[in-house]
C-alpha cells in the first residue's frame, strides 16, 4: 500500500468527470457506439479498481490497483488509436498487439467482476470461453461444438457487437447509466426522506401500519432506484426499526422489507436495467413495457400488504396514531413530484429514455429552488454526479462482462438448443415450461445477479415460451414469414415471465441478497430471513402465470383491468390460505374453500372450457368472487358469534 495525498479527492473528481462524460455523449453524441462502450468500460473499471477495495485510510491504495486502473484506461486508448488500422490489415486479421489488448480487456473485466460479485460469474465466463474455444469438442449430442479459432474469437468479442461492447454494453452506457444518475440526483435532493414521510402519512394509521409504510415507501423508492439491495438499505434502515418497535418480529420485519424492496426491479418507470434490456432485445418500445407493467407491479405490492395485514391482525399490531398530515408534506415536497412527472411525461410523449432522464436530472436541480429547504447547490450537484458513477461501477462492468456469455451463447447456437430442449422436456405444456424456466432461474440466480440472470435466461428460453404461447394457426403463419402484430405481445409476455422469475435470487435462499441486507439491519439470522421473505414474496411466482394464461399483458385494457381486479382478490385468498388466519384461526375446510376461490379468481374460463359472461367478465371470476365473499361473510359471522359467546361466559 502507498500513501497518496488527496487521493480521496482525486477519485471524487474522477467520478464526477465520468458522469459528465456520459451525460455529454448521451445528449450530444460525437463518438461511435464501439468507442463509447469501450470508454464506458475503461472509466468504470478504472474507478472500481481505485475505490472498491478502499481501506480505512482512503488516501492509501495498492500499486497493483493503480496498475489495473491504468491498464483499463489503456484499452480504450488503444481502441481509439488502432481501430481503423485493424480493418486495413488483411481483412481484419489481428496483429500481436490486438491480441494482447483484447486478452487484457477480457481479463480486466473478469477480475473487476470477481472483486465486485465473487467467483461464480467469472467461473461461468471462463467456462463459456473454454466451451467455444475447445471444450465443446468433448461434448456429445446437441451441445457438441467444433470450436473456434482463438484470434477470431477475440476479434468478435472485442471489435464487433457480439461481445464485450455489443447491445448489452450499449444499454449499460446509455439507459442504465442515465437512470442511475437520475436516481442519485433525486436521493441527494432529499427524495428518500420525503418518500418515507409520505408513506408514513398515507399508510401508518392502518392495521400493521409500519409494515405498510415499508411496502409503500419501497414501491415509491422503486420508481427511482430499480435496485433491490439499494432499496433495502435506503428505506430499510428506517422502516425495519419502525416495524420492530411496533411489535413485528425482527425476522418478519426484515423479510417484509426485502420482499417489498425486490419490487423496485419490477416497478415502473425504471424497473432496474431490465426494461431497457427488454426493449433492446424484443424491439418493443420502452413505454409499452413500462405501461403493461403497472398493474402487475401493484398486484405484487398488494400481495405483500395482505401478508402484513393478516400477520398484524394475528398478533394484534395496531396502526400508529400519526399526527403528520399528507397535505402539508406534499406542499413541502411537491418539487420532488415535478422531475418524476417530467420523466414519465417525456417517455409517454415519445422521447428516448436517455433524453427523458437527462431533462429530468436538470429538472431536479431547478425544482429544488421552488422550496426553501434542501436546495441543490454546487456541492450537492457534484456529490450527485460522483454518486451516480460510483453506483454504476458494479452494474456497468457486470453487464459488459455478461456480453461475453451472451456472445458465446449466440455464436455457438446453445440458445436455440436450450429452447428446443425446453419444448421437448415440457411436452408442449406451457405450465411445465414455466416451471423449468423457474428452476433454471433459481439455479442461475445462485451465481448471477438479477439483471445478468435475466439476460442469459431470456436468450436461452424466451423463444421456447413464445412458441408454446402461440396457437397452431399463428405459429404456422409466423413460420411462413408473415408478421403478426400480436406476436410482439406474446414475446413481451415471455420476457416478463423470465424477468419476474429472475428476481427470485433476491429472496430465495441460499443467495437472497436483499434478504441478507435486510437481516443485517434487523440483526436477524440471514437464512431464516430469506425463507420468510421467499414466502412473503410469493407474488413473484404467481403473477408470471397470469402473464402466460390471462390477457394481463396481451389483452385490451378492459381485459387487463378485469384480470387485475379479480386477481387482486385471488391473491388475497391465497394469502389467507397460506396464513390460515383472518379474524381468527381458520378451520381446514375454510382454507380449502378459500383455496378453491383463489384458483377460480386467478384462472380463465378457457381452463374449464367455459364461455365468458356476456363476453365481458369471466364466469370463473364471478364464481370465485361469490365464493370468496360468501366465505368471508360466514367467517366474520362465526368470529362475532364466538366473540359474543366468550363475552357472555
């Protein structure tokens, strides 16, 4: 380790310059995608090497980290200086220096990912490289691959859009960076505290109020953050102690926060990096993806609130008498609503996400001057710029490194093979195919973060799911080369299924990063917290089935609202069945009846060969709702009779 005077200040300024560079290029352009993506990697990797392993003395750094940072910058410098000359040499034949720099870039990406996420992703990348170079020759059957020349592999990974600096890197350097920068500005302007205060004013007075505050604040934070762990740490540090003080057990409080914070990845308008990647892969407009995701996201957060309500009733946890009124809060913090409204408005109007995010960032600064408190001066602006770059290091380098995995999958044809295997193993059953994808997602989630898991799994399994969703007539037309508009919505349904199932790595042991972060705040056993969060986050597994078997995504707006309304009560029934409690502990027969109601409310007439009622409302939904209402009424009557009997005796 060496001591460098003002090193902390240097990295702070360096992070600011990285954000300014990205802001400038995303607004005004000026360089090619290949150069921009190469610079994106070089800048973030060098910042990561300089800061991720910082000691208590932030002015100390190892010589090795400095060397790695310099080498990262040198890869971009080489790209700028020698890219054109490469194309002029023997039709793209690589020189020795090209080979060295390409190898160095891949090695630096792997090392940066190892430092930030552990050994599993680097191991997968090395396995993929080995497979395409020589290991595939030793496989038999459908996964056999003859191998690829080493120089050709490096060329395609370094100089083309198939590897490191391809579409995934473009998404990272444009959409993802700008929205993370947008979130950094909002947080520095004080939006985090405003969100918690508003949530407390809205939901704190209800049964189990502090739990609902956690859900509401995580939902609002998800609109700007899009990161489960970041949500957990930012809102959980406030809501988890609040829940424990109100009477919730520490494990339950931490699990609620983890499950609610995971919803940040599925909450429009940002949805983590997923919505941007989905738009790039499917060529479906970003606004369409965000729009159809609103109702499912509400269902997910409602499913968590149902658990909180039942748990609070069972443990007699009341709401808090809150003297804080919502209107004074909104008057004081109305300026936080302006940038979000600007962002959504520009997206709906048709502007690109990067342009919308850029204007929204400027709006945050200007809107802060509409209030006397927390105005963003030069210091706050610089801190937000630095925070944006720092928060982007892990995500940016990870997405670029995952480009190697995606490139290998596409070049080798493994993706097509995997899709064919899903079709074969599922026996043309969409439900079984979804279960297989869920299992694959769980396995991938043990080693890959959510975004990486979605990218890999979508390349592997989305075509199979789309094929199973199409009717034979539609499939025949598609195979004949005829474009059908509705196919795009089936494609979106498939990707949303995969994206939602990919979230389970935040909640499902043994990984469950969000649950671990919440457990650290609540000081509870991590694995126990993970198991409870997995139970509470059951909506992450139920709602993807609605994407597949109902018109929640690909129907008309009336059909979507109809499915949403009855699914709301269906998920409530499911929660009651799981907990076995409402006003009192339920008998087995009651739970069976509520289970039947849940199934009817969550399924379509087609599953039972029923016809719709007047072509508007599903018969299954009507029967399910009547069964739910009658069961709830009977349960309450029995509870009142029991209570009256207990009082008189």
